[in-house]
C-alpha cells in the first residue's frame, strides 16, 4: 500500500451563511486547497482570456442538502488550457429555474493555476430531492446552464430512484452517441464506472484521433487528454443535465495498472510510474465533480465512498485499482489468500457499510467483473483475464459469503470494463452451479470503446461458453448504457443500445433487454429481450483483457 488512507467521511466546506448582493444567501468563500477563507480575487499581471467555458459544466455526488458544482477555465483545452498563471475569481449561482429569476445561492470562488483553473464548489443548504440550476461567471462571460438534483432526505423512503450507469468511452473508437439519448432520460444521477479517458497513443484508424503524439505521462499531457474528451458535445450535455457519481478504472492512468505497478514494469520505472500516477490523479480530480476529500495527495486519492438515497438505496462506490496486489499469472496464484483487489482497509469499510446499511437496496459501483468467466469448454478451465475478480478468488469468495449471510439486504453490483453487457447471478460458489444465488451483477457495455461490434462474431465467441458459466443470464456486444429503476419491492434494469457509434448524430436507440431483481430474492430475471444473431461457425477464445482492442 502507498501512503495513508482514511475511511471516507462527509466534510462540508460551506460554513455559515453570508448575505450577498440582492439579498441572496451564499456561503463563506473557502480556498479549494487550504480550506481557508478566500477573498474575491481578480486576475493580476494580465487580462483573462475570452472563451473560458469550453469544457462546459457538471455537478456530482448529490447529498440531501447539497451537490458539487464543477467547471474548468480552459480557452485552449488541448494546449495546456490557455490560462495565465494567476488566480481568477469565478462567481457561481444556483437558482430554482433555468432563467435564474428565483435565485437560491450565489458566491465567489477561486480558480487556481495549480489546479488547472478548475472549480469545485460544494454547495450546502439546499432542500432534499429538489431540482436546481447553476452557472458560472467570470467578468462578462457566462457558462452554459447546468441542471442538478439533490438526494432525498436521509430517513425518507422514496417511492423510486432512477439512475443510469455507463463506462468506457474511448475517443478514438467512436462518437458518444449514447449520451445523445441518455440526455432524454429522467434520472436522479449518472454513475460512471471507469475509463473516462484512454491513455492510448493517437491512431489514424479510429473515427477521430487522440491529441498529442504519444501516451500522456505528465500533468500537462493528462490535462490535454481530459480537455479533449471534455469538448465532446454529447458528453458536455449529459454532464449539464444530470449529477454524476464517478469512479476510475485503469485507462485514466495506464492499462491494467495496480497500486504502484504499471502494465509494463520492464519499460516504466517505479519512479516514472509513480510520477505518472500522481499526474494522472491530479488531472482526473481537476476534471471531475468531486468533493475536496478526493483532492489527491501525491500518489493517494480518496475514491471509494458511500452515498445514500434515503432508506431506499445505499450506493457503495469502489476503487479496485489503488490498493490491489499485482494481477496473478495463473489460477494457483489467483487462489492465494493474500491476493486483494480492494486492499484490507477498503474491504473492512465495505463490510461495515453493507452490514450496517439501513437501506433496502445495497448497490456496489464496481469497475471489473465479479462473476466468474470460464473461457474453456469441458473439463479445462481458462479464466484468461486475471485483471477481473477472477484473479482474486479468495476475496471474492469472502464477498459472496457476506452477500449470502443474511446481513446484507438486496446486494446488486453494477460494473463496467468489459465493452459488452453481461447480466449474471452471483453465486456462493461459482464452481458449483447448485450453490446458492446470493446477488446480481449487471456488467454494462461501453459508450464507445470497441466501436460498432459484429454481433454475429460476438455471439459465436461467447454463446457456447454459457454451458461453462450457467450463472450468465444474458450477454450482448452492442454499445449503450443501463437505466435502473429501484423501488422498495424490485429493481428493474433496461439495457439501452444504439445502432452505431460511427455517426456523430442521427442514431437510433432501443431497449435491447429488461431485467428484474425482486427484493428478498437474489438473482436476475430476464423479462424481455430482442433476439441476437448467432453464427453457425463457432469461434472459441478465452476472454480478452480491456486493452483498447474491440471484443
């Protein structure tokens, strides 16, 4: 493990109220790094450029009384940002209406060069389960308007919670057309489960090319890569429409990294990778609507955390990268008791949170697939991708026993990473199909990674393996996202898929399948699904890791 890690805890930085112009109540202003009071600052040493809000706005981590509001001043987002090396005062406004005629709060904060002129405003004092609108100003420039929503009251029992989850949006593999349709969904929040950017080199083979000439390694290079992704109009629109709850996976830094170990330790030195991780974490924080408790401290960044939505849902956000032991090379090492994908401290945090949760549903926001994936027919076994929970079998068994202990109400896992959809029963013992079903997992497909898939080839590859993996209930290779409706008695999840990610607009979307998990009855019911193509010519290969290659 690196550095010191703490259990997540809520920290409110807004302080006591202060009267601002027009009688609107705003919080005392706090410096985003030190937490000290910040005065209103103007640019010193030169004029502030125009065209500041090229990256749009976002909100995140909704609580009953507040949310995080985000923007970054970047007139040249892929050229270092284009801002002078000086503090800039940014005004933020929150209102009940899109025209800002019914103001709620207003205040000033400081965009600092050492945080890439990003802004993270933790607004407090809002009403639970309410829609709000927000925007930013610098001088005469005004940002786009964002819409957000607070979480329900702490001890309330909401009738329904609807959210979407998504992952894996390689810029080069396709346009973000699924977001064009997610924009129309009525959601409490969007959960993004990792691979927000990809670190791969520019390629002329994709529908569009990464900026730069190589993979990012330095802070400026990661800022440019994030800046490029943030310019996508569909991504900006969905950020402005819904609050997001984010976690990271591997491609935000380096494919299949774990703790202080890169994908290619023979090429990247330990010192070089630690510097790369530090730079990537800071750039990630600068571009995400995260609270100050997630501000990186060198190699360390607080990512795992818990958000409650009344007594209906407790949302446990995991981090399966910072604290894991190195991926094993074979099944024998995957069965070592010392192997961990979360680290001991996070595992204790998760166990306590699950067993003490007062919510009817416990949903884990997870990066890599938990359910077993045996990629060989017959008596042979081939798990192939040791980067997933298949590489950490003893810890997975502990989690499955916890799910089946009766101490955790309605555990459901939502997962990213695979560039395809897998819907699975979670088993007490995956090697024994007759063992108890203890939970459900929804592995969501990618937004764009893998591009437009060949469904015939996909099903030729995977359909025969269902006999080795009877806990698989559904699998699909198309691009899109999930929408989940959680009620007291059931959770309904719909897989929404687009017809192409090779066109920037004009795509169509449909519900490819619908699933139900009933309260008190672990496991997944497939309610409806369309009929996928299946090839007569079967091509059997073990699962491939998420290494920028399409399935």
